[in-house]
C-alpha cells in the first residue's frame, strides 16, 4: 500500500471510530468522555463521569457514533473508586436510537436494583445504531458515576476483563467493612497488587450475582461476632446455593469457616442452636461447638456469653498435615503462623472435606484449615485478613489456585473468569 493510500485508510478508520459523548449533566472535573477512555480502574478527575446531585428526572449518558455501528455487548463499570458500590446507577436501561430523538429500550439491559460494580450486558441480537444512551432513573447515592463503558459488535464477544474478587461481610451489620481485610492483605502481594474487588453484604450473595459477567474470580468470607443460634439463618440461603453448587473458589476465615461447614452439613432449612441453648441429647447443630465450654445447657449461661468458654486469640502456630498448593512458599517443616480470635469451632469435618492443617501440640483448635475435596473451597479457622507474612502467602496462593482453576475450566468449556469463556 502506498503512503498516500495508507494515510487515507488511517483517516477513514479514525472517522469511522469517532464519536460524540454527552450527558444530562456533569460535575466539573468528571466529564462524560471520562467514562469512555479505555480504563476501567480509575475514578479520578477526567477519568470518569459523575452526574450532578439532585436530578429530579434522573440522568442520562449518551454516545453518538459518526456512522451506524453494530453493538452486541456493553461493558459497564460504575460507582466511585473503592471496593464498595456507591454513587452508581441503581435503576437504569440502555436505549438505542437512529436519530437521537426516538429511543427504544434494549430490554436485556433493564436493571431494577443494581448490586454489581462490574457488569457485561449481552444483547439477544446485535443492533446497528447511531446513538446509545444509558437512561438512569435512580442512583445509589446522590448521583451516579460511570468509570468505563465499552461497546463490542458481537453478542458472544470474549471480553478480557481484569480478574476481580468478592469480599463478603457475613455479619448482620449491613454495610460494614467486616472482611475487607482480605483485599487489603491480598493487595500487599505480587499476585494481588492490582486486583479489583467488590465488598458486599452476604444478603447479596446468590447464584445470579456470581453468574453475571464479568464473573468474580473467587470469594472471601469475613469472620462473625454472634453465635449461630442468634442469627437469621435465612440470609445465608444464597451463599448455601453458591457453596453446594461449587460455583466459584471460596475462602472463609474464622466465622466464615464455621459458616461454610454449617451450610454444607446442616443448611439453612434446619434450625440452628449453640452449646448453651442446645439439648445435648438432640443437638440441632452438632458440627458446631465452643472451645473448652464448661456449660452446655441454658441453665446458667445465655447465648452469646462466652465467659465460660475458652478463647484462642493472637498469633498461633499451626501445623500442615496434608500437602496442598495453598502451602507453597511456607516453611518446610510444616509450621506456619496466623492470627486467631475465636471461641467457637467446627467439631468434625463435613463429608467430603479434607483436613489440611491443625494445631501444634498444646493447641486448642483441631480443625484449623479444611478443604472441599476436588474444589478450591477452603475453610480456615484463623484470620488471613488480619495480615502477617504467612497470611499474605496463603492469600496469594489461594488467588493463584483460583486463576489456575478457572483457566482449566475455560479450556474444557466449563467457564472462566474472563467473560465469554
């Protein structure tokens, strides 16, 4: 191709890709074009769009292509920077128009209550259009934020989205940051330094949430602070489905460890008790017990009162008893140290689970690290979310295992953390 022809080709290509981006309103340093700069990570001045607070009729974000363009998939990253979904579109729909006047909803993109920070919309059939508009009826917070919007011509387009993790607060303190320490520790490692994350409450966990593309790489579960007879067990129904269907790799710490075992062995449909309120002859939750609890009836001790129970707290030395890639890089003698803060524990392994680590001689908690056989689902009575050298190694190894797991599933056609796998 001669130089003049090449120049004409490049100019024509640029014109075909040119577009005009606008919005109903915008905060001064967050213009509409900031949401279409190819960077899904940044929420900084110039790198994302923010609407103005108080829009009575909602907001819209609009792109006009210089020529009709086929669109089959739309990648949307929204919410202000950070790991908690905030100031994001809540109820919205993408609309298509040929003239910018008459708009038609794309029904596959209707969202009534957004819970996801990262979402890929796949249309049933591609549309060829000059205009696309995100029509936002309500927002989580005073205004919506779009960090990135990208368009793809095919409905089955493979989207190479960065791996990201779910951090789940399993307590009944909605909106708390219980469990966010897993992400903080992970980002201190080479494997997780740039890892994206979303922190959610356990009430948002269900198969539909984890199935939405781009799919999460894995899930971390926080600890807890109430006894299991005191909680509303129905809030764990979605998590139970995710666990029992083995939908993604999971790491549960402390209370999260106990919860995984309880869901596996008993489930939410059966009532739960604790060592204080249970009938010893007919326990409702036999898999769960307390450390050195001296009172197993309700005669003297109220539920949630641990004065008569033992406590495992602070740095604790643990002992590997089975080989597993999660231990790569830990001391060769099998001993490693992590922080603990618990008085409850798992009394026995659920069927099909393997014990990987226990206490050293003189310790109090037998079941320190367990794994679902054949799946990267780990239940750790200790806290990797509290940090420490060995905690960082375990967190990085778990994420590496999750990456390998999904890459294997991608090669066999069973799914991948990359959309379109």
